[in-house]
């Protein structure tokens, strides 16, 4: 917590034991009693005067407001900015942060950026001008690195504590809590190998992190193949920058399945990608799991509704939210020890369903 806020709370506690109209001790004695300096004390008293807890009379001192018992002191406020509050993975993060904030008596202000950096900037500006103690954000990341730097540097200049979830903004050094995407790609591919699939393709679209998540998960996929001495066929890697939309992705997958009949499994970088993969496999008159195993990532609600239900990796939104909230709390309390590498990784886990039970001979 900022020092003057701590002094402010101590002054409120002092006021609770005084009578309306009673004069506060001198500034000098308060500095000694609260172990602070005059500048910090003046700032804290000044804010409490604005809030109506105290009032000052020039030449006489500072007094307890006659109506102080009716004044409700404003609790600490946090701003939470998400790109899409309707997405289950983001909703889980928000729920965990809300639970932590509630346990500490903190008000949480939830904002939805809709992946629009200008809308996000508007929220940042308005919240920064209000009594906000800190931000937790899943930041919008755009292709223009200078836009990213300008937006988030302006936020850092406000000195309001900031924690990122799920996404990294290049050249912005703040704590980041995220899933270990590399490890997730590795264990997803290993699971397919353990199930008996050996010719595994990697397909990725719908990466809102401008390709960073795709890259990390693909690196995990490649590492698992190399560990098993399986040659990496780079023609079987369809990355987002090669695919413009869902229809184009579908056509590319159909073409891949037709030209590379030996493919017996697909690791979809996220569950949205796997929905398109499912359709392409079925339209190719192949059976999911029997002929081509499929595994996704994020374990969204769609997984159970797909036929067959999709195996996927949990995103651990609850862990990400809880850790982010704990970090922001420690920063505001002045107890956060900043590491040299301020990234915190949560471990994904596989949820096994019927989409990759093991191959049988293709028709």
C-alpha cells in the first residue's frame, strides 16, 4: 500500500476514538506517533478533509467533522479490464479476481474492451482519474508496436499499480500471470503420441495475441515430436498468418487431409480451431478419434457439446485470476518483492474425452 494511504487509515482509526469537533494533535506529534514525515501526513489529512472526515481552520488546527459518524469511507477500488467478458476463460479469471477482492473489502470495476484498443484506452483514462488503487488487465495487443508502447507507457506514468493476465505486451515491464503455452503444446502432443498417433499436424487460427500464443504452443508441439525422434513435417503446420478466416481455414484443412492421407491426428491450438477441424474431418468422410485424433486447448464449454466430445487442455483461469489478484494486493500493500523476470506461469492439464482414444485403420 502507498505510505500516505496507510497513514490515512491510521488517521481514520484515530478519528473513531475522538469526538465530533475535537481537535487533532499537532502535525509534529502526529508525525512522531505515526512514524511518518510532514509531507505524507499533509497529503493524507488533505484527502480526509476533502472527504469530509476532518476540517481545518486556518491558524487553529484540524478538527473532527461533526458529521464524521455518518461518513462512509470509500473502500479501495480496482479496475479490471477484459477483452470479452462473455468468453468462459476470461469469465473464470474475473470470477477469481472478484472473489479475492471481495475477501479484502475491495470494490471491483469491470470493463469490457471488446478487443478494441481505443475503447480500452477510454476506460484507462476514466478510471485513472477516479480513486483507483490498481489495474488488472488482459491487454489488447495490436500489430503496431509503437501504439502498444504509447498506450501502456501512459498508464505506467500514472504510477497506478498494474498486473497483466494471459498476454504479454512487448517492452512493458509489469507482472504477467499466464498459462504455460509451451508446456501445454508439449503435453498435448505427447498425449496424442501416447495414444498411438504418430503423424500429427498442428493448426492454429483465432489467436487474439497476434500469434504469440500460437508460436509458443507450436514450439511445444515441435519439441514433443523431436523428443520422440519423429521428423517435423512443416507442411503440416498451418499457422494463423497463413489463414485469413474460418472458411479459408476449412479449405486449407480439407486440402491438407486430401494431400497428406497419412495424418492421423491434429493438435488444434485452441478449441475454436478444433470446431473447424471437426467439420473438415467429417466432410472428408473420416471419423474423429478412429481415423484422426483431435485435441484442443482452453477447455471451453464447447468441448462437451462437440461430437465426439473434444479432449482439451484446461486454461486454469481461476489460478491466473487468483495469482494476479494476490500480486496486485501485495503491490498496493507495499509487500511485493519484484523479481527480475516478473512472469508467473500456471500449469495446464489435459481433460481426456472421446476425440483421441487411439487410431484404427483408415478406410
